[in-house]
């Protein structure tokens, strides 16, 4: 069985951010996106980001203390040099939905 590639990978900075990261992943899947959450125990953050980029995941989301507190995510979009920080989750969902609709 062929599985469609992942559109979004969610990475918690540390174990204490895991619950929020999994909630973000759940929300994205509920909205119809192909999302995975990679546990902090899977290695150093830099290594997890590098792995997602090598797998050519379009969006790598990093969540830390500020994100948990404010309901935001850090967005690393494939092909862009600088990550975006403090993006509201609702705003990201709208952006992703618009991008998917544009490519249909």
C-alpha cells in the first residue's frame, strides 16, 4: 500500500513540550493534513530537523516554551532560509488549507 508523503512534521524542543506537539499534530490531522509528530527522545533537535529536511517534508514545525504558552508554532518551510517564529496555529492551518486548495 502506498502512503502519501508527510506534509508537516512537528518537533518538540524537549520532552516537556511533547504533549503540546502531539496536540498540534492531532489538530493538523483533524484538518485533513498528513502530519507526524517526532518525539524529543528521537535525538537532538538539530538532527531531527535535518532528517525532516532530507526527507523533503514541506513544513517542519518546532514547538518550545513560548509556543506552548501562546498556542503558536515555529515554522520551517522547505526552501526558505529563515524560520518563522510565533505563528498562531489557526493562522498556519488557514495558510496550509489555502496552499492545498491552490494546488488542486
